[in-house]
């Protein structure tokens, strides 16, 4: 029996270069930016998307304009 150690020879993975790397970075930055915007503005989006849950008190407290304003 030989005393040679068994080594696995994996193929070298090529690093993405040029256009492929740039496209990957751009997609990653856009995804992170989108998630950041979603997290920051989530309360605002909820408020704007569900006005039916809260009664609109602004319309009930505003008096009608006077008819002799002219």
C-alpha cells in the first residue's frame, strides 16, 4: 500500500469578470435598496393602503364654506 494522501482535485471556479460581475452587483444593489425602502416606508404604505379601517374625522369637523363668501 502506498503512503500517498488522497487529495480531491476540484476545478477552479472562475471569478465573474466584466459585464457579468457588473450585472450581479447592480442587481444586488437594487434588491438591497428596494428592501431598505420597503422597511423604511412600511408604516406609510400601510396607512395609505387602508384608509377604510379608520373613520375619516377630517371631513366631519370641517364646517362648510359660507355661502356669502363672494
